[in-house]
DNA sequence: TTGTAGGCGTTATCAG
DNA sequence: CTGATAACGCCTACAA
C-alpha cells in the first residue's frame, strides 16, 4: 500500500535545498541566473521529492499557460485526427500543450467550448472553418484571444486562416468530371449547417456547372451526417429514384466510400455504370476498390503550419497572416467517362 | 479595431452586482444557497461583463480541476480516435474536461507526459495498456494519482483496467484459422516494444497453435510500425521469401488492409490464394474487398465505460474495479480454407 | 547571485 | 442567505 504523500510544493523544495523559493523558481525558469552549485542542490531536491510545478499557480502568477486549445467537430473523422495529431506534435516541439474539445458537429455548443478553453487558460485557439455564431466571434474579440481558422482559407476575414480554398478545389474536380462528359451529376454532402467547408464544396460544383456552359439535369443533393453507413444510405436514395446520375460527387472520402460500397453491393459497376468521387484523400481512398478519384488535402502540413503560426502570433505578438495550402486532384479509378 | 478589454474577474462581477465575491462564487457553484433576486443580479453582471472563471485560480483554491488526462499512442489510429471521442463525450456529460497527449508510440516519453498532465492538474489519468516503465508506475503511486488502464484487461494488476483480453481474443481467431486447416501461418504485428496489446495478440496465436496439437511450419513474424504502407511492405517481405504462408494474421486492421491491398496488386486472390485476417474491426474492415475477417473490439463502449469508472473513482473515492469487455469474431470474406 | 514580500483569482471557513 | 478573510502555489520586482 503506497503512502499517499503530500504533493511537494516549491516551498518544500526550497526548504529541502536550503534556499528560498525564488531561487528554486529561477532554477526552473531562468537557469542562467543561478550559480552552479546552488543549481545542483536544487535539482537534486526536485528529483528526490518528485516535484512537479503546479500549473494553475504558475499560470496565475505568470499570466501565460503555454496551452493552445483546439475545437474540432470530432476526432473520429480521420482528417481531423490526422491534422490534430500533427498540430499537437508541432506544439509539443515548440513547448506548448494542446487542449482539445469537440462539438460533435453541433455548432451551437462551440461557444461554450470556446469559453471553457479560454477559462482554462488557453493562450490561443485553433478553430475549424468560419461558420460560427456572431456571439462566439464577439467573445473572442472581447477577450482578445488570438485565434486561427483552419481547414478553410479566406484571407480577407477578421481571423487569419491556414488552409485551402474548399470552393475552388472542388470546382476543379467538378470541371474534370464535366470535361469527361458527365451531365447527370448528383451530390452527397455532409450536413451544411455550421459547416462552411461543405457548403463551399457544394458551391464549387455549382460554379463548375455554370461556367462550363453545358446543360445539366438538375443537381440532386443529399445532405447527410458523417459516416460510411450514411454514404451507403444516400446512395440508395439516389439510385432508387428515377433519372439516375452518371456520377456522384461526395463531399468527403468517407461518404464516397460508403456510396461505393453500396453501389457495388447493388451490382453497379464503378466506374463503368456509375462514377463516384471523394474529397480529402485519406488512406481509405487508396484502399477501396476501385481507388477513389478525390482531392488531396495536406492535413498534416496544415496542422503543423497552424501550430507554428499560432505560436508565432503568441510570441511575436503579431496579428498573424493567412496561408493558402495547395490541394491536388488525385485521379484514380472510381471516375471515368459516363456510361450513357 | 476591438478594444482589448481587461479580463473581468470575480471581483469585477461582485462590484458590478453590488455583492461580495463569495456570493458570486456561490451563484456559480452552489446556486441552491442563493436568494433568487441576488442570483439574477449576479448572473446579469456575469453576462454583461462576459465573465469566465479563471481555471488556475479555481483549481488552486479548490484542489480539484475536473480534468482527466489521457495518454494514447496516436490519435491517427482510428481505434484510439474513436475510443477517445467516446471518452471525451462521456466525460463532458459528467462535467469533466479531457486533456490529451500522445506518445507517437515512443514509450520512453510517457513518463514526461504523465508528469505534464499531473502538473496541469489532471485529477486522474487514462492510460493505454500495462507496458510502461517502473518509474512511471512509481510516480503515479507516489503522487497518488488515480489511473485507469484501457485497451487491455488484467484484473490482478495494481491499476484497474477496462478493456478486453487481447490474448484470448486473438487466440480465438487463431483457433478458427487453424480449424479451417491452415498450417502455414505468418503474422504481421505492430512493433512489440512498449506495446503489450500487440505482444499479447501474438502470444494468443502461439497459444492456439500449441493447443491445437497440429504440426506447423515455423511462424514467421514481421514486426512493423502502424500504417497501411507498412502493411503493404510487410506483405512483400512475406511473399518474396520461400515457403509462403496460406494465411497472414495481422495485429490490426490497418496492417491487414495494407497487406490485402498489396496482395491483390501482386495478383494474389484473397482468400483463394492467401487468407488475411485483421483485428479491431474498424470501418475499414467492412469497406475493403474482400471484407476482412477480424475481431470486433467495442472501442466506443470502452471509452465510455472508462470515463464513467474514472469519474466514479474520483467522486466515490473508491479504488476502481476492472471490467472485461467482450470481443467478437467477425467472420467475413478474407479468410477461407487454405489453397494447398 | 540570492532573499523578501506582494499579488494573481478563486474557494472555503466562519461569523453575522 | 451573505460578507470578510485566509489560504492555494508560484512568479517577479525590489532589495540586499
């Protein structure tokens, strides 16, 4: 039975090393200003007592926490998991800690989460996309919390962003689809409310259609939550109705994978009878058969850059500037000429 | 240009509402003990000033942070992402916040992370598996930090665990494989160092072989990092050598998906020429063609239960008890009788 | 180079 | 039901 030791404090270390608390604090924070022998005595005491500084006290006294908060829709989405992992690794390198919180794609809880992270002392925040309540923006401004938007790019916005242009990226893919001859297009998109990335991708498809000058059947759009099974169901809805599309463009790879799976189960040849496209280029896209034609997004790079920018805003006290990352069309096998 | 307002404190709220700080604190923490009109005045002031309590100060005064830390190998692994998401959702329901940290599968950094989380005031910790340095265990004991192990189950260990028996789960799958007639088995496993889950799964395969009483070719084992591409490479190694296996059992679905992909590229029919099995049953397993025969692990339930147990340990001040979760064999299409 | 002492924003105890 | 007031553990001038 381990004895529940009292947690050692700076004071305990000071006493044990025979110095003042100020000296111990200096050993830990500004090692340069301490004489070597003193330093050694102190570090020894730290070691022996198993001392770890109390974060709350430290942040209260110094007004800085070296903590950065991130609010994402869900970690279960591979793109966020991957970006966040890179974000946290980079943060760690830079001496910061990550505090995560997820909304579960419920935009209405974001403000509460922002407040929670700020109250926990987050020095700055990483947010996904621009679509959020005015109250949240107001709070951020009022508290003067540095914040950076990712997974989106809009240089003229009040918040700096590090990401990519969802609209033109999807537009490029749509142009390619159209150039192949597709005129009956359907879309499976993530839920649009509170999700500007999804909305912009859909807009990109419409842009491409308009600009092509061709005539199209009406664009059927199914809006559905994130998840393979939702992609499967959406495909059924699309194919059970009359006038079937020759191509289904999906808002992300997961929906596309679901649609693809279901299409095959229904005996449809992909891409022979039906073409399907994705977005994101997660590993899943390479693994399914046929491999998904999709848009590659540099999630890891985005996470890394976001961390660097946030820290630079914090330490250089600058305003932060936006960075556009390149996406890339990944031509694979799930898209071909239309079957009819 | 937003004016950078000074951050309001309890004091500001108190002054603005014409009450003492104690009353404001009570309004926020024990609303029952405050008169209605007072309450309203205070909440109004809170609203107007945009007050958010300072976490550091609060935790310092109350000795409790309502924060639980989790240290996982990486969020990029879907099983952890999923479990963690459920963990955080449940925690949120129970009024707690999650602090995450990842080791990137480098066991040597875990102790530092434990200290970091504890110093940040984590009331308790969630850890993955049992394989860690004695120093880490010692620190946990010394500081008396409640900790719970997940993704593993060992009721007789010093730390309570909520998870499943990796060894017998894999053993069951191996028994099934053997019962089908396979005698040339190869294994692709995650790196074993610091990963008892992987080691136990491998042991489970050996158990099944021994207990079957059959004679086997020697068990070739490839140890490789996490990732689809590593699964692909491992398959090449296995199939480029002489005496090819009739089945490859993989330590997780991601490695299996990589192996499967590569096998198909090499023109091998799966399962006709080669059977492949996975472990975890992530969505990927259902999506690939042929669908993976694997072992289903209730990741979400594990995360949820872990959160509940941890909070119960904290609030009932009990020792915590271990819970074994059931895994389930998922018979799908990537495994069949051996081809020879 | 080292020590002293005040203050950071809350909560909790104890009176009223 | 409400108000003083003493911690909580650390940092940082300022002094020595």
